[in-house]
């Protein structure tokens, strides 16, 4: 199971999402709105919107909120403030590369907040392309393994264009090129397989390993970035040891 997904699982177990449900709903609404603006209001014809709406439902987001977000994206709602997706690049302490995926209505505010977090923790912003070359842009699916036939998922994923399918006791993970996203999503849906996560992500080509103390310091910086209202996701090339993950889970 990838370090990034282990960290996501730990956050869910700690109840971080529940503690900040209002912030979570804001992020989900932005994701729905931008998906609707890019591909239309019909979730069956717009697979990005379908995935965003499915995730919102899993998080118990009210139907009215979902409908308003879709209307905002298509320009039918009262709030027509433009949302844009921006990915910022930077370095946390100890040279850890970070890709920070944002949805924002005010890029000046967003970049100022990110710069503040990084600079106050020994890191820095980076120019466009200075960090991204260290990552592959891929699509990713995570499926709870309990009660799911791995061989079936493996076959569906490969037919859809996946590069790799892995499994442990908790999750089946699918890694694939960007262009395979819709194909795999459709095949999983047709087979009644429900991903817990389905997203585009930045996968590090090579991870950097630090000792536990330094790893925890970097992870706390990543947490601060993830807590910013405009930040949807943070990806890094930090290798997270089991010891470090155990300490994060115990906090």
C-alpha cells in the first residue's frame, strides 16, 4: 500500500475529515463545480463529475449542496465566481519535493498562504517545472479489499489500460496512465466495484528516505498545507517508513 494512501487512511481513522466537515464540503463543492464547468452537468456523461459526486455522497454531503455546486459550475447558480485548478511546486524541509494541487477563486491568496507555510518550515516555493519532473502524472484507484475478488479487479484494470495492480490486506490499488482513467472507471462501475479513492495524482519517480524525526517534521508541514482551504491534495517524494506512520497514527 502506497505511503500516500496509508497517510490518507490514517487521517480518516483519526477523524480529521469529520472534525473539519465544513472545510471538506467546501473542497468537494469546488471539485464538483470545476468538473461540471469542464464537462457538463450530467454525471453519466461526465465521468469526472460522476466521481466527484460519488465522493461527496460517501462523505454525506447534502444533495442540495451537490446540486448547487453543479449549477455553479455550469453558470446556472447565483455564485458565478470563477474557480481555477492550479498546481504549485515547492520544497519542504530536507529537500522533500511537493506538488500542491489547488482549486481557488483567488490565486494571490492561495500562493501567499502556501509560501507562508513553506517558508516558515524551512522550505520554499519553486518555479514551474522545477519539481514536476520528479513525478509522473497518473490516475489512481484504491478499493477496499474485503469481500472483493482481486483477480476480477486485476482483469478489469488491465483491460482498462492499467500499468500496475497491487494488493495488501486492506486495499487493492490500481495505477494507470491518465488516458486510462475513464476506461477503468467505467469497467469498475459496470462490475459493481466501488473505489474508495479515484483520482489523478502525482507519483514520485524516486522517493527520498529520512530518519523518523525528520519524516515527522515534514509530514506536519504537509498537514499544514492540506489544512489550507484552497488545497485539495499534496503529493511528495517522501518515503514514509512504518515507524513514522505508526507515530503519526498515535498522535
